[in-house]
């Protein structure tokens, strides 16, 4: 693989992973509500889902999924419905303030498995990722070279970039929680994030295969 090819791929992945989206917003929200440590599992769940989509696209299954109207719509509407559900949960929350998390009450904020699953659902139910990777990989893969080494390089590059940005968003959320501990600010945060989640779900529902 030519170094120039990897550099171009790196720049494309940098734009993709750095851009804020449902997964980064979810990681930031989880960090505010449950602490940075638990938000790491949200990030890992999202990374697992996106990496699976990346692998499917590489093997050619991504093309089949992207070209199937039924499968594409199931993924699209599942993602949209879940984001709207998260938004509705935030909007209807009556919480007025956040408390400093201690080791005793961290468990009440959800288990590692629950946070991982939440991240996985949001990451896996984004049809835009399928379309992106289906269109992205053919541009960088050299069919004259061994495919597996190329996949390992591309997948590792993406995984490192994606996890780094998700953890950065989570870290920023955890840091902003100090400001959010003031009385009444939790309500403001829930209203804002609720509106953003619902908007993201509505926008996702308009995604088409074309």
C-alpha cells in the first residue's frame, strides 16, 4: 500500500470521526449523567457497531444491505426511533440538578452492559455509516495487492480515530458536568439534549439510499 493512499484515507476518516453525530452526542450525554468511566463503555459499544459495519462493507455485504430497500429502511427507522426515544426521555425528565457521583451510587446510573448496548444501538442503526463505507472502501483498496493487510491497516486506523474522538467528546462532557451541578442546570441540559436527539432522529429518518 502506498503511503499516499493511507494519508488520503486518514484524512477522510478524520473528517468522518471528528464530525459530531448521534454517537458522539450520546457519549457526551452519558459522561454528564453517569460519569466518564461508564461513558467509555458507550464509546466501545458504538465502536463495535461501526467496526462491524466497516467489516461488512469490506466483505461486500454492505453493498447488499445498502441496496436492499427493506433492510435499509429497518435500520433507518430503528435508529431514528431510538434517538427520538432518548430525546423524549430527556425532555420528560423532571431532574433539576446532578449530584456528584460517588462509588456507591455509580451503579444506579446503569451497568457497563447497558451503556455498551446503548452505544451499540446508536452506532449500528445509522444507515449513513453503511452508505459511507460502501462508497469509501472501493476508492482506497488496490485489488492488485493482498486484501487482508489492507483491511487490517484501514480498520485499525479507523478504530483508533473513532475511539479517540468518542472518548474526547465523553471527556468534554465529564468536564462540563462541573458547571451542570448547579441547581436547575440539569433541566436545561436535558431539554437541549432531548431536542438534539429528536432532531437527529428526525433527520436520520429522511436518509435515502440515493
